[in-house]
């Protein structure tokens, strides 16, 4: 059987991990972006009422951004415990 792999391509599956600092910065940026959107929307339109039907779209975007940012920061801040 003819092997079509490039000669420089590794035979074993190797994965390059993303550094923890980069991931923490990305999740912090999501959290900050969610808060910036919420505050700027409130300042521009003077609407801070969470239960007003006309503003559900912006609040759903804010909750998703802040939720992913907060959960990501919490999960990446946990220490890896390796059994001995």
C-alpha cells in the first residue's frame, strides 16, 4: 500500500496545547466584552430593566458572553491534581 503522508509529517498523533495564559486571557476578554456591552447598552438607551421584553436580545448576548467567560476562568483556574 502506498503511503501518501509527507515525509516531514509525524507518524504519531501529536497535539500542540494552547498555553494556559492564552486561554485565561481569552475567557477574561469574553467576560469583559459581556460587561462592556451591558454597560454601554444601558448608558446609550437608559434601559437597565432586565424584565423589559424589548431588551431581551441584548441581555441574552450579555449572559452568554459573561457565562462562557466566567465558567472558562473558573475551569482554567482549577489546579490539576495528578494521582501518584
